[in-house]
């Protein structure tokens, strides 16, 4: 990979359900940086993708179950939001006031990715139903219209154990590898690396979030240009089994 690159924010305006999201991105790229180039990596905020796909839940349409009400009381949450979180989760492993810690699609995350920020009033936005499929679809649409080859990441914001604040993490990936295996390379003193793997998609996601922001920036898309990563047919974000996860190991026996 190249040692220097550019991160370009694309302002799309507010995205609403069933908006022509890909067309809005292409127009924003043309206005901002002359359009897409071969080798660009397009990074998209999950809320914008989910909203454009119509994956928005009105809370006044939700009837909380007894289990949702119990958890809502315990963790000081809106029981309707808890009900949506339960439906989006594979399992719930714990919580703190305001948040449930959930397993979903092979990863550990707060509230199963259900988010009220940047969602229409009175609504919450779950994660895209198929983030990898969405990344592939958008990649194919842009490549078809623009005649270039790009990678596409769909990203979310996550907290990390014992750290304050959020950083970016990829939840959908198409066209680039999500993890680079550095095992077998030598360190500064000639020792062979035995376990090091770089979460390149997550690192790109964090760089993109510096431009996207988390509030009213209206910049749900970013082009990362100049990394020099090969563009191919890869699909998906590499994960590990819960048995191999240092943090998940603490929670496996305490699922609710």
C-alpha cells in the first residue's frame, strides 16, 4: 500500500427512505473531486445505507414484550427500543444503563447496532439487513455507471473495551480484503511476526470517520484515494469465533 492517501468527504444532503442513494453519491463525487477514480475506496455510513434501503422502524409501531420491558427497566431504556434491539440481536450478553451488549452477525456491539442518531424523529435505524450485499450492490452500480473499479466499505461506530469514545469499524466490505496477514514478516530486530494481522478495513473506517463526523455534518460518504490497494472480487469482513475472542470469553457464560 502507498504511504500517503487522501480522504474526501461527500455531502449528500439528508437521506430519506428509498432515496436513490447511489445516484446521490455519484453526483456528490462529481461536484467534490471530479468523480470516482480507479482504485478509490468508497466508505459509507451504515445509517445512511439502512435509511436509503427503508430499514427504519417507527417506535410508535412497536409493542414491547414482557422481556423487553424487564430489560428496559433494568437498564433504563425505552422498552420499544429494547424490543427492536432484541429482534436485531442473535443474543444479549449484558448491559449498562442505556445500552445492551449484543451478539449480531458474528460481532459484539451495543444495542445490536440499533441507532436513534441521524434517524428521523420518533424512529430508530437498525443496521442494513445485509451489509456485505449492500456494499456489493453499490459497488456494482457505481462501477457500471462510471466505468471504473472501486472498493466499498459500510461502516459503523463502536466503543472499545476500557476506552472512552468511538472509532470506525467495517461491517460490510466489497472489492478489497478486510484484513492483511503480516505473519511471517520480520520486525525491526529480525524477529518473525507470529500473530499480527492488520484490520485494514477498520483502519480505513476510522480514517473516514474523522471526515464524516457523528452529528449534523451530512457527510455519510467518503472517498479514500491513493491507498493503492488491489481491487478484486472479495466480499465480507473477516471475523473470528467467539471462542477465539479475548473479550467475548469473559461474557460467554453470562448471557441473558
